[in-house]
C-alpha cells in the first residue's frame, strides 16, 4: 500500500484553483465549456422556456384557443378570433352564444360552458406543464349544438330587423333547431368599454336575449293553456256551444273595448268551442276560465312550466299567469284565461306549449348543447328528457284538432301550407306602444309533428298578419319545402 502525504497549504490552494477553472470536456470532439458558460446556456434555456410558457398562457387568457361551437350538420358556427371574441357565422345567434364584457366576464353559452370551451379542466398536471414549457397552449373543448344552420338562416331572415324572437324545437326530443333574437350586438363591439356602454344604452335592447329573457303578455296564444284545462278536465268539449254574453259580452271583469269578442261575422248567434278558438273570442275564454277556477288554470299552466324555472342550458326568465297571485280576483282570472298582461311569458315558454301538444301531451326539456367534446372525443351527451305529462293523449289530439281548425278556418290562415296540415294559434298582445306585439305558435305536420315554432314580433300588429307568415316560412324550411 502506498503512503500518502497531505498537501501543504500552498499546494492545496493551487490544486483547488486548477479544479475550479479547469475546462470541462462534455464529449470527444466538443470544445471545452466552463462552468460559467454552462450556467449561461442553462439560464438562456430557462428564459426561453419561461417565454414559451408565458406565450402559451397568454393565448389561453385572451381566449384565442377556446373551443368552437359546431352545428348539427358539422359546420363550425362559432369560433374565436385571435383577440378571443366569438366569431359567429349565423345571424340571430349572438345573444344566446354570448360574449365577453370589458371586465372579462363571459355571458351566454360562452359563460355557461366556460370550463369546457376554455379547456380549464385540462390546464393542470404534468401534461399541461410540459405543453406550456414548449409553447403549446391547451386547446379548449367544442360544443356540438342542435342548431340547423339552414333553418336558423331562414328564421333570422323571416324576422328580419324587427325586434322579436323565433324559437323552433323538435317536439319529439326538445332539441332547439333554430333560435333567433333580434336585434343584437357584435361580440367584438361588446369587448370594448365604449361599445359595451353603447349597446347597454340602446333603447332597442340588443343585449336582451329575447327567446329566454323577454317577458310579455302572450295574447290569445295563451288560450291553448285554457283550452288544455277545459278539455283535459272534461269540463268542456270542442262541440260545446256558447251564446249570448259568453260570446258577445259585456263582461264586468275587463275593458270590453280593449278586449272585444272578435266575432264579426254577421248572423252568428252561437258558436262551438272550436269556433271560439278559431275566431279567438275573448268573452268565451273568460267564461271558461271562470268556470274552471284559478286553481285548475294554475295547475295546467304549471304543467306547461309556467310559474316554474324551465331547465335549459341557460337561465330562463320564469313565466307566470294570474298575475303571480295565490288568490287572484275573478277579474284577474278572466283576463288571464285569454292572455292579457296578467300573464307574462317568454318565447321559449310558448314554444314548449306548442311542442307539448305536438308530442301527444308530454313536455320535453329544451336543449341546445347536444354534446361536449375534448380532443376529438365526446365526453358528455345530452339525452332527450320528458318534463312530464301535461294532458292525456286524447286531450292532446283534441287540442291539435282545434289548432288545425284555427289555421284552416280562423285567425291562423296565413300559416296554411298546401299538402301539409299546420296546427297553430295567433296572439295579439298589449305592448305599451301604439302597435301590439304579434305572436304565433304552431307545429307541423299536425298528424306527425317534426317541428314546433313560437314567433314573437314586437310592436308589429296582429299575430295573424305579422307573426303567422314567419312561422310558415320556418315550417316550410324545416320540412324541406322551401
């Protein structure tokens, strides 16, 4: 064994210095690299990684990598601009799709499905960490919607620039086929403080998502609720005959000039319930409501989800009847029975009424998001869901017969389609302006319904002339006739 001798102080110091500054050889043929140089290289690499991470996170924060919204036919109808604002390719969808306000809050579907569209659920863990290090942003998920692009365009064009809404549902499933709100603001405008202030102050209320947020009197379209209660309780039948004050008044419960009988055909001294609906006689339905009583009318209204929160992808304003009163007066009951302002409804609510009759008396939950998709894989799917039975199948058949009579022989004449039986009901409602709000609800074909529609055209006149033609165009498009 060889003996070793400790180094003296000067020799130890020299050896340590040589160790500190001796070049490191990283491999044969590579130039020597000092510790300082290596540190600089590593620091530069870390800086680049940090910059890549910041860039990736910045793209995510502005929303430029948000997922898309895809129509029923596979067409991308909502995508994100580099600045993050939604880019919408279909008219009338902006209010329900939503926007980001100047404070960074998302609204509409963009807000309700923020975690999916932003990819928030995938931004944690090692996978996201290493993706960010390499400058890759986490792509948001997609929403597959039930919207039919062609039908959406037809509905938007039919309503035009008028204030109002159109809702079209598949009565068999509750799927939203088209949903139009007019007017609206461009999401890119709403992202700026000045643009948001301008849209908020607009008297036409372009930020109001009319299909689900507008509450207004339904006019005579509400008579379908009263008719449902009358027939399903077997208190009245379609051939029940009314005469005298029950069709011509006067009534002490409302302004008879504001709500006339609507029976203008000479020689009429009596009429059946079917005729009363077709001519939209207010006195007849006031009489029916009083006979039924407020408890019965309220019970059937609630079955239609009037007075209840409608389950939907977005929050829906709650409709009400009987002025929302637990113990309404006879005057309130009489007026609510024919759709006076003691009733307040949303267009989606009225579409559900049409859908329910079309579906044999069963109300279906409306939905617009068909499925959620991440990385090309579907992670959640919406299944059709019944909200409950509103009336018997026999009663639904009788209401359908009555609504068909309205189109064939009454106020719904403008919705007639050759070779297709349309079932519908007009509504003309107080608006607070010179002209009333026009309503029309309908479904077709009456024997095998494939579409249910509700139309609201504000400040435009009679439902028969202002709203029914719009519904007709939508029905034609849905049935492939346009």
